[in-house]
C-alpha cells in the first residue's frame, strides 16, 4: 500500500484545471443520495405492509422477514465499505450499487404490476393463496438487489464526500448535513411514496422510486470530473495490516533463534530450529547483510502496525453501540406492527398509514441535527470556548435512546391493558419516537465523525460503514397482543 495514499494528502489541482474536491462536490454526492434515500426510506418502512397486502403473508412472517432485511441493511454498508477500501474504491462501488438498487426497484415494480409474479388477492371465501416458488424467487431477488444497493449508497458516499475536504471541521460539517439530507430523504419517502403506495398503487410507488434512483445515478456520475481521492486503492489495507503483523511476529521469533556463523564466508544466519525456507527468505528480504532491518521495511511495517493499534482502540466503542443498533431495529419494525393494531384515525376521515408513524422519528432526527449544528453547538462554543467532542455526543445520544426504549415499554404495557375496551391511539407512540430521534441526532453524527477521524486513512469507508453495522437479528414474538413485545423493549433497555 502506498504511504502517500494512507496519509491522504491534499487534493492537488490538475494542470490547467480547477482544484478538485471541496464544497462544489456536495450537490453531486449528497443530492444524488437523496434520490436513493427516498426510495430506501419508503421501501424499508413499508416492506411489512407490502408483504402482507401483496404476498398474503401473515403479520408474524412479514414482520420477521422485515426484521431480517433490516439487519441485512445494517450489515451491508460495512461489507460494501470493505469492498470499497480493498478493491474498487468508493466511486465504483457507489455507482454499481445504485444500478443494483435500480434493478431491485424494477423487480418490485414488476411484482406489483404483473399478476403472474404475485399471488391472487385474498377473498372472503376460502383461505388466501400462498405465493409460489417462482414468485418468492423474484421477490427475494428484488430484496437482495435492493439490499446490495443500499449497502453501497448509505454510508460510502459519506466517506467519499469527507475525502473531498482537507480540514477536519469541514469533514464534520459535511457528515452532519449529509445525515440531515438522508433523514429528509427518508421523511419524503415515508410521507410521500408510502402514501402513493397505500392510496394510489404499489406500482406507482415503485415506479417513482425507480425513477429517482436512476436520476441519482446520472447526477452522481456527472460530477466525476470534480471528485478527488476516488480512484481504486492500490492493494488491500487489510492484507497489508495482516502481513505486517505476521512479519513483525516472525522477525521477533527468528531473531531469538538466530545464530551467526563464524565460518563458511556466509555473513547471514543459521536457523537451528526453523526449517522453513520461506521464513528465512522473507527475513533475508527484510534484513540486510549487516543484520540491520532495512529502513523502508521497518517504516512500512511499523506504520501498518500503528494503524492496527489505532483501529483496535475503537472496537470497544463499536461493540458498545450494538445494543443501540438492536433498539433501532426493534423500534422500526415494532412501531409498524403496533400501529397496525392501534387506532390510527385523526378525526373522522383521515387514517395514518402504519409505516408513516416512523416519520416522527426521522423528522425529529433531521430537525435536531439542524438545531444542534446551527444553534446549540455554536452557542456552546461561545460559552465554553469548545464544542462537545464526538465521544460526548455519542454518550448523550445513547442515554436518550435508552430512555426512549423505557418509554416504549411503558406505552406497550398501557396498550395491552386497554385491549378489552377500545384500541389505544397510535399517537402514544409519538413521544418515544421523538426522543429516539433526538438521541440519533447526537450519536449518529458523533459516531461517524469519530470513526472517520480515528481510523487509518486507508480504512475510512470501513470506519463510516461501522456506524450502520448491527450484529443481531432478533426474533419477534408470535403475537403483538401479548406481553412479549413489552419484555423485548425492557430487555434492550437493560
């Protein structure tokens, strides 16, 4: 791996051309991702309803599939970040992922408009028709393509966008407004596209989502001449770290067993206990005739080992974020499931779509991101001469998310107690969703900034991808109208 690439030097202005990078790239990266974000927001939050309405799945099966998909959506960004850092670079991964997402939306559109690709609608006479194997293959292929698309377009653009700046403050500001844009896009998807899907038709909803995804691809590619640091990496940083660690261990072991020969005219060493010629040759390549390690070899190995130590320091914080990831996954799926069995009427004529309940969480996140960056943090800086560190923002965000889960458990407890009378109003779900959004507005930008700035430069896509990673696929209770939902809330709270 080239050390110049690892240190991420400033983007130089090409001969006879304007300087690359900077805020001029913001609309091409962020605005392009708004289109894919709208499609993702509507699809992720309305998938449960789609499986129930169009594929005649039970609420439990549909919610479990949605929960599994939600887990994949959180794992995929990290996997695609590894691909970007190791093989192809952010630009190629993002472009390919948008194409994959477009193909997924095309298949969803076909399942909604072509009757052969979905089971017949349920009737009052007889049981509902189950989907055939072919129909399920098409459905799961569409979901897989969409997951791949989301994996490459959720956080890889954040890394690529931050790479356009040389100043840490500009990078932090970019992360804040990138996340704000994603939340606004998800809000538009939940309110606008979900409304179209529920009231106009699923085909129209998927068609609009597909068109927005294609438009995002065109806009993103059109800014290629302005991007810097978007070329594929020269080798994998992971293999470089691994090889450096192995060479360091081998060097230490072989030095201890090295016996210098006093005769034979060979100034190298004899290995009395190690018979692997490859190990000897690798050490000969690393050490010169005077038994002094070559400066370039030591510098490269030490550099990679230092990168490994730096990354290892972040892992405790990363694993501490797993419970928060679980709570977010739960909040998304359980909220839609609970809304299906609650009173969703506002007045006598308007009824809130179940998936649109999540707009309270997303709008809260977008609103507080804007308030924090424009009002709270500047005021805090004026009073204390410093801004909250990313770690402080993460900690406060985790506390607020924990309180939100406790509130959700109490709402579920109250809802179960009112089953015998009349359904509880769905508006009781709003306070914990708003508080969860407040916590997200703190810990998401804080986590992204901390990971990006602390990780080695060659692993920055992985750094931002870790924000979305969730190592848990939780199991839904068989029925929402029992005490298990409440227990799940309390379990994660603890």
